[in-house]
């Protein structure tokens, strides 16, 4: 088990917290030697300044969604629990999920651990699994889970991926290009060579890029039909079957998490 997840379980144990909803996260921060302050911070979701007796977590007051705000606080709480003593750092919380190319860098490891901490703290694995199992995967389920656990859609998507409940591929698109992807072992596809390139012309992600990262579809049409060949290589005898694509878009970061699964 990774360090971030372990630290979150340990913290919940120490304070006797079964459901993170039972205690305001700001109060937990205070109990662990920190304080949460809100201020306008441009494109940064959160930041921590470590102090000998008291550390200060700054959270961007412009964040509109409670779930994203809570995730940012939980991420910084993870730094407080695990990384106290490191130089101060700014966080662009949503960009550090895939832990691929940057994992050899210390900052990359710390970001990954802080995300894992926040994920387990806000979405205890057993509660999450019980809430998600037996339900059809779609954008409504992601939204339902985000509301249930009061966390960000992105964090729910990654947590859900890790449960292995439904085979899927995920693409992280930043500034118009695919940075990382990953897929479930049981999604039997070959991903086209698209890393570092713009997403495919006929993808939903490309629609969002061309539309300036603004919302395009109403709530009940967030899952759009695409073809298998949009993101995947077709073998000689493969049929170009229908897939779904659902994009979680963060306009302020020019960030898209695209989730693709078979229809
Ligand atoms: Zn961080």
C-alpha cells in the first residue's frame, strides 16, 4: 500500500473518524497543527507554509465547488502529515495524478502521495466500494459519488479507476495535448500513439479544446458516443465498435480528464 493511503488511514484511526463527513476538515487541520486561510491565488488551488508550531494552508477563495475545495485542503493536509520540513510549495493539485514521467522527482513523489492521502481520507476505500459497486458506470455515478463524499469529480474518477469495478481508459489532456494515459488491465485495447499530441480530431476532448474549455453538453448528455478507433488501434479483424467518452474539464487550468469505456 502506498505511503499516502497509509498516512490517511492512520490519521482517521488516531482521531476515530469513520466517515470524513462527520468532522469539518478545517477542524482536523487545526488538530494536526495547521490552520486554513482563504485568499485569491490565481491558478493555484492550495499552498502550505510549514511553521515550527503552526503551519498555514492557503486555499484559493475563487474555487467554486465545495468538493474541489475540500480535496485541495485534504491534499495540503497530506503534505502537513507527511512532508513537513520540505520547502514551501505551490500546488496545482489537479495536475499531478498520473505519477509517470515526474515520479523520480521528489516533488512528483510528494504530489502523488498528497493526492493518495486526500483520496483515501475523503473517500475511505470500504465506504467508496460499497457505494459504487453494482451500479452502472456513467457521469451520473461520478457526480453522485462526488456529492456523497464531497470531493472533486477528478478524484472520484481516479478512485473509481482503482477499484477496478469497470474497465476503462483515462487520458490526461493539458494545454491541448495528451500528457498521460492509463487503462484497466481488463480493457483489451491498444491505445494509439497519441502521447504529446492533441487528442483525436473526432474525440469529445477535442470539442472542448476547440470550444475554449467551456461547457458544451447538458448534464444528461455528458457521456458521448465515439468509435473504438477514436482512441484505439483496430486489428485487421476488429470491428469499429461504439465507446463512450466523458470529459471532466477544469477550465481555469486548461485541463481535461477524458474517460473512455466500451458501450
Ligand atoms: Zn501538493
